[in-house]
C-alpha cells in the first residue's frame, strides 16, 4: 500500500512492552499490594521496599522499551 509506513513486528513488541511496563509502574504506585495478592507472599514484610524496587525496575524497562521503539520507528523508511 502506497503512502503508509510499514513497521516491523519488533516495533509493536517494544511498544507493547513499554505500555505494559508503564501500566505496572502506575499500578504499583497506586496500590503495591497487588504483588502480595498475586503471589500470596510478603517478601518485604510490609515495609514497602519491594514495591519501590518494582516501580523503579518497571519504569526503567518502560524507558528502555520506548527508546528501542523510537529507534525502530526512525529506522523505518518513509514511503516514496
């Protein structure tokens, strides 16, 4: 199809992972108890340190995925 940018599947995977990481970051910021609810364990014994580690890791993953998706977007040739 002429006039449309054709993006590789890699872009969509990276963009999807970025969205997932952002959702997990926001979910953990709003209510970190989902980790204990999902696993049934309380590894930080209620002090909240695990939640902050998850927030930092998910936000870092979000930034990396956005950067990779942006690179993939820029590598895509424009239609003639």
